[in-house]
C-alpha cells in the first residue's frame, strides 16, 4: 500500500509549455525545487477532487477539462497527473504557494532543479498522448482564429 497519495495538474499553454511551480524554502517536500502543481490527497477525497482543489488553491484556476495522464505508484507513493490545454498565460496565474508558478518551455526542463519524482512524472508526461493531445488542441484552436 502506498505511503501517501498525491494529485498533480499540468496545464499546457498554446506554445506547448507546461505550468510548473518553483517551491520556496518553506516547502515541506523538495524545498527550492521545481515541481508540478498539486499536493496531498486528503482523507476521503478522490484523486480527481484533490487535483481540482490543489489547482484552485495554488493557482486560482478552475478547469473542468482535466484528463488523467498517469495513475500509479512511484517511489512508494501513489500519484496522479492530470493534464489540460489552456489559453491562460503567466499573468492569469495566482501564485498561492511557492516562489512562482509559471509556464515553462519543455526544452528548459533539464536546466531546472527538480527532484526525482518531478523528473519521472515530467518525462512520462512529455511522451504521453495526453500531452500531445493538449498541444494539438491548442494548435487547432489557433488555426481556427481569423
């Protein structure tokens, strides 16, 4: 049985950049490192409900289009990763926790300081059909604009 349960959310902007949080020195897990938005699942809470709650608490964003990309055990804990395309920009994000929450170019991930969990989840995300679909959804919307 996994020790803890975590629900994380990745919003993908029109460039294919992903929303990440730079944690501050007060973070109980991975202080001063980059991570996915999200956190602990509370007792009696579903993973999906936790993902929506954490997204709203940490960013001020509500999103009904979250799609499950990963649901499994990693390093002794249970994680879910939820993905959705968005038209939001950095200016639309409220940093409710950590040093900053911004959209990051996937090509820059290797230069960011992040822990093994974030590295594994991000690597899986970038290879996933859910990420590809989110990027395609953003591109398709851009093509429909006059």
